[in-house]
C-alpha cells in the first residue's frame, strides 16, 4: 500500500467510548507509525479534552441527543443534526479517510452516515451487550462490526460481526507492583484483605451511600477499603466523615480520584463497581471478583444487561441500585471472607477476557484501508 493510512475515528461522550477509541488509534499507530488519525467528537463533551491529551487531533460537531422531556427543544436538536451532517461532509472531503471507525456516541452518527454515502468503508465498535441506538442505525452501512459479547446477532447482521472484545487501558494491566506493594502505596496494611469501591471519575451516589450507611460494619469487619468517591461527591463526604474522627477509620482509604487504577486493582481482593462495558472488560482481563451495581441512569438500561451477561455465567455478583444501600456492604464482607467463592468468581471471569482487542480491531481497520486503496 503506497499511500499512508488516513483514518477517522468518531464518537465519545463517556470514558467508555473514549478509552477504546484511543486504544484503537494507538494500536494502528504501533503498526503504521506514519498513519494520519483524526478524531471527530461532539462539542462540549469530554472527548474534546481527552483525545488531544492522548496526542491526537479532534474536530467537534454541534451534535446532541434528543430531549425526551421537552419536545419543543428538539427543533434546535434537528438543526444541530443538520449542521453536523454538513460539517461531517466537509471534514471527510478535506481529510479523505480510507476508513471511518465509529465507537458509539452522538458524533459517530453523522460522521459514518456521510462516510458511507461517500463510499468510504466503515467499521463500528460496540462495547455493550445491548447495542446503542447510533450503532444499530449504522449497522446496515458498516462493513465490519466489532463486538465484546455473544449473541449480538439480535442487533447486527451476523456476517459482519467479529468477536474482538473491548480495548482497555493498558496501564491497568501492566502494573508491576505486588499486591502487598500496591496496598502499601495506598497507606494500607500489606497483609489485610481489601475491597475497592469505584463509581467512575464522577462517582456513584448509590455506592457512596452504601458506604456511609454502614461505617460501623466497615469499622468492625476486619477488612480494608479503598473508596473512590468521585470528585462531585468528595467534599460532602469528607464533611460527613468528620464526626468519625475521634473513633478513627484507618481501614478506610478515601480519595476523590485514583490515578493509578492498575495499583488499585492489584491491591484489591474484591471490587465493587458500576457495570460500564470498559470496566467489565478490565475486570475480565485482571480476573478480579466483582460485585456489579449497574447504573439505572443509562440508555436502555444497558449496564444491567452488561452485568447479567457475567452473572449468568457465575462470573460476577449483582446488586440492584435501589437495594444497594441496604445490602451491598453486607454482601461484600460476606463474599470477601469466603475464599472458595472468591476463587470461583475469579476463575469464571477470567474465562470471559478477550486479550489484544485493540490489535485485532486495528488489523480489521487496516484491512479495510488496504481494500479501499486498491
């Protein structure tokens, strides 16, 4: 192939879309260092900061989702969709990509629609076990559809599907720390069993409430806890914890954000988390027992569907969001004290891990580019 690769990657909105997109770009660059990769995202969304921070250029479209509560506002949404289609056409004409990759999120809709209309081959990557609206609409126009769960034929044409898994952040898999060293890095006892509670970078109200309502259990459990509150909730939680200063809670490491998730995963015997697709893919690769508390505030309740794909294979435990404040911490303490259950959960979740996902997807992108350039 004489021409150097020119690839557009479009989508975003959440870390669950952005992390895989950047991982795919990095894998393409590792194979073709001179490749030109341009991202197309949605103005005002987190990809507009995260993608440049990862070293890639990005252009923003004024796209946004429909307002289901106030239908009159959708007149403005329709105008933004029309404008985004025009802008996407211009970006494609100027950049002349050989392939357009969609990772889900608002921006991938107009970008891949226009790319397909211009004869540019398209590949979409669906992270979840329940396909998103944008990807379902784009499926007919895509040549390849990369998925992470079995049974995706109910959403996509079977002949286009490739089981690749989800690309994950490499730094979470590459921690060189031992479990004892990882615990010490958080100021914890190297020998005590440890539970990691994470709710994403912004935090999860339900997981936080589950901790606050069971501080007495935490104090007497004999277990250590690494608790990522999320930046949004952190200050209020520290205020609530002040009344416990006299009693002291040395077993509870409270932080707003964990920069080294590889160390946090290594330190933990058990993880409590939301059920985002990227997080689940990481848990499958590191083989950690996990209790999933799916967020109820996501489209089509896809986190519950992600969680149940593991629960049905005895690879994770599941607590409904509404029931978590009452039951989550008790279940966690009971589980971490059951070595047989921990071992079984670890064994089963490891079976679901798909390695080298970014490389496999990058190879498919490169094949489409070579086919396009012939």
